C-alpha cells in the first residue's frame, strides 16, 4: 500500500489513517518503507525525533546518516530506509 505524505507539508494524519486502514484490513502491524529524506521530514514534523540509536530512540537527528536498513520507529512501527522509494511516499507493508 502506497501513501504520499509529503507535498508541501507532512501529512501525519494521512499516514496515521493509512496505517490504521492497513492494520484493520490485514490484521498486521506494518513496516513503513521510505527514503531517508522523507524520514527526515517526518522526524522534523514530530516534537520528539524518531531516530533509532542502538536499542533506544535518540533525539539526535544526525543519526539519519546511517546506511539503508532499520533506522527508526514511528508510533511503534519500524521504519525501513529504502532510497528507491520516491521522496514523499511511504510504502506500508
């Protein structure tokens, strides 16, 4: 399921609705796939940055310089960085 959450601003409400729809439809807690820049925008839009550092969530936004792979969580959903996904889109699966 694709969700576009960045155009001129972050649409966290749309992302939350799409996550809820996925969860209700499939009965699963989805992973969120997005490119690094979309993740940065999502992190900046939240009051507490979502960057993962070791086994804990960090407030260090520079941790986004990590390579592709599991990087962060958004409301309990793991974020997987995939720079093949266009900026502003989130693949919910």
